[in-house]
């Protein structure tokens, strides 16, 4: 291999950034992506690392179960539409220290910069998802998909309401995220507070909506994480159109709770019962 860009994991990462841009989820520098590298992937990239890594930088959060791991990350303020043109200027690989509390840049951001401002949230989410998935989870992805954000202006900011709306807006949603999606109220982006609030939800859910801002998803690989973002946004688009056409009221006909149970049975997935049984008078889809 003559370049780090010949390494498959780098190619897959770059393709995901490109695909998110194509779907309109990454205006300007909106959104960010991190990938927790397998040992062999870090080994494949190591020959291209900087001869002198950057200085250690405190994260403001700690993730002990990520000590010594390597993450591929987008740069803060970098536009995802430029990733494909110049990965070495817009991406980086960071190494976490032995306490899981600081990082240093070992590759990329050649014209300067730092990893995404949401790195504390990504690191804490990786920590939680690694633990609850027995090490399977590797991708944390944040984007600004417009329809799911639009719905945070009109529906109660509750996991039960959002999940029921999504499950009932596209037949196979409940198979893609049978556990549901969490909802974080509006918070200042980029700090440790939003990191902690998101992590609390990621104990249970593999996706969390950020009110008036965007969506965070996780997954074991790029396809699964991207597919989760795409499915949630598509269902949100359908719900937005159906709600608008009906003047904001519950659509005239819906996938029923019994229909959802039938799908769960047929596909062998256990739907979150609390969400299936949730009722809120006067709220669409509930
Ligand atoms: P960064 O450019 O720092 O990744 O921030 C983008 C974003 O979407 C913050 O929530
Ligand atoms: Zn954002």
C-alpha cells in the first residue's frame, strides 16, 4: 500500500461522509463521524502516522474502557463535503491515553485544527455502546437531517412519542430499531453536559434525537449506522408530510399497535413494550 487512503477502513469512512453529504445532512461543517478502529486496522494505518504525534489534550470526560484505542474522526469546523477531496486535511486519527481521558493526533489535519467539538460526546458514547454491545459497536455518527429536526418543533420531546411516530411511519422501522430512539432536550452543543445526557440514553437506545439540532446514531459498522440514520430520517420525512397534510392531527389511518406486534413476531424482534403501551391524550401517534 502506498498511501493510508488505500486502507479499506479509510475508504469506507470517507464513503460514509460522502453519502451523508449527498443526502443533505451536512450543511457547512454540520455533523461529525468517529470510528473506533480494530487493532489490525490501526496496524495497517500506523506506517503513515506522524513521526511526532500532537500533544495530549484533555477530553473533559473519561472512558476507561477505551484506553489506548484509536479513533478516526472528522475535524472541528471542517466541511464533510471536502473530506473526499482532501481526507488528510479534514480528518484525523486520534489515540486515547492510558486513562481514556485525553487524546493526541497521530495522523491527519495537516493544515492544523482539532477533532470534532463533539469528541467528548463521541468518546462517551463509544464507551457506553462498547460496554452494552460487548465490544461490537464501532461507529458513532452525528448529522443534521432536516425532517427529524423539524419534528422536534411540533411533537413532545419524549422517546415514547418519537419512537411511536417513527415505527408507525414506515412498516419496517420497528425491525430496524426495535428498542426505540431516545430524545435529548435542547442543550448547548460540544460540551460534557450534552455528552452525559446523550450517554444516559445510549445505555438503552442506539439512536438519540437532539432537539432543534440533529440526530446521533451508533452501530457495529458503517452500513448499519448509516442505515439507521437514513431509516429514521426517511420515516421522519413521511411523518412530516402526513402530519402537514392532516393539519397536524394524527393521520386518518395508521399502523396499529397490534400490527407492530405482528411485525415483531414475524421478524423475531422484541419491540420495547413500554413504548408499545405508551398513551398520551391529544398527541399524534399515541
Ligand atoms: P464540529 O465541526 O466541531 O464537528 O461541529 C459540528 C456539529 O454538528 C456540532 O454539533
Ligand atoms: Zn451538530
